[in-house]
């Protein structure tokens, strides 16, 4: 029994080692990826539900790995967060997205760009300086930049986080709560932190037309957003029926495969020029 226990122990140790090796290789891979410019940003159009116009896009990072091909963010963002590399990676996305939105503006298109922030970025004392720098380098109007945070990031609302948000808002940058409805149920932060938009989580939108609970929750979130003077955004719209239901509920903005998949900036630009009004 003792030997078997030792074997089991060794088995776990080896399995953990293998996992650590994969983890490490991705971590050093991430550092290399930054140096070798292997990251790129895809953009997903956001559509105004009253006019049908494309009003902006969400920036979503992609990793074009030399051997593994296109790696989705879900498989490297958590590692980037653990290792702290999310800070330089996130800053790179911010700078790149601002540059792109400024380029759209120069081409005559007034499109906002939404950038996902990580908890580590939000907690840093140099966040405001980083955002200011990205805006100055690109020449982008702060009103066209939007930062997406999640509810869980606002739970640990330290003085630093509150100060960062206050100063970012003062610059005119928009702030939205991502994946809304999946996090904490304490909503007091919404009024206190003066956010601009609520992005209703994809899980509610996915079965909006088939599940009464999802439909009621979505309707309630849209009403709450409006009574607080916030913009309601639906993400994960995959079909015409869902789009129509959201328009009936007076949701303001929508995003999803039905309206456009994440892709190169040129695709958003094309969609913005050719959007068919509802
Ligand atoms: P998210 O911020 O909730 O982004 C939306 C995700 O839903 C994206 O996945 C997008 O491609 C996907 N999506 C959009 N429309 C639909 C739809 O109609 N149906 C379905 N099933 N999915 C849809 P993606 O690009 O794989 O990104 C996953 C997550 O990775 C993001 O979730 C975000 O949390 C994170 N992420 C992406 N880029 C960045 C970044 O630059 N910084 C940070 N910190 N996180 C990022
Ligand atoms: Ca997001
Ligand atoms: Ca989301
Ligand atoms: Ca998310």
C-alpha cells in the first residue's frame, strides 16, 4: 500500500510537471510573441439598433503562433494574467486599437473602439498615464475610446481602482461593464463609479427567444440601464429573431455573429460604409 501511495504521488507529480511545462512554454512564448509581433487585433462591429448603423467595434486580441496557428484569447489570456504579462500585452492592444480608431476617423468614419481591460491593468497606478499616452500617440478623441471592465474587477474597488476610473471618466473615455449579469449581485458600484454602458452577457442573449427567464432578465437589465441613463448593449446576437426581440425591448446597441464576426479592421470599415439602415 505504501508503494502504491508513492506511485500515485509520483504520478501526480509528473502530471503536474507536464502541465507546468506547457504553462511555461506558453509563458515564454507570450514574452517572445510580444517581441516578435505575433499578436494582432480583430474587430467586431457594434450596431445601433435604432438606425442600423455601425457605430463602433470591440477590439479582440489574437495570437498568430508560428507553430500552433491562430490561438484564441481564452487559451492564453489567463496565463498572461497569472504571469503579469497581461499588462504589456493589454497596453499593446490599447495602443493598437487607438491607432486603428484614429485611422478610421481620418478616413471619415467616426467609430468608437472598445478595449478589454484586465484587473491587473485597472489596479495599476500608471493606468491613466498609459491611456493618456495611447490617446496622445494616436491623436484619437477620448470620446471614441471605451474601456470594458467586468463586475468582478469592481468588487475589489480599492482607492486606486476608484481613482483610476474617476480620472479616466474625467478624460471623456467611456466605461462599460462587460458580461453583465454573470458577476456579483451588488449593484451599488454602478451609480458610484459612473459607468456608461452595460453589456448584457451572451448567455442571456443566446436563448432570449426560447427561454422566458432570459427574456425577462434581458428586459429588466435594459430597463435598469435606461433608468440610470446608461446604454444597453447586447452581445452574442446570432440570428434575426434575437435581433428583432432586442429592438422590441429597446436595447440600444448589439454585437454578434449575425451582425458581423470579429475580423480585420477593413471588414468593419466596409460594414460601416455599407450598413443598411433598418
Ligand atoms: P469578451 O470580452 O466577452 O468578448 C466577446 C467574445 O464573444 C469574443 O470571443 C467574441 O469573438 C465572441 N463572440 C462575439 N459574437 C459572438 C456570437 O454571436 N456568438 C458567440 N458564441 N460568440 C461571440 P474571443 O475573441 O474568443 O474572446 C474571448 C475573451 O477573451 C473575451 O471575452 C475577453 O474576455 C478576452 N479578451 C479578448 N481580447 C482581450 C484583450 O485584448 N484583453 C483582455 N484582457 N482580454 C481579452
Ligand atoms: Ca468584452
Ligand atoms: Ca463579454
Ligand atoms: Ca468575458
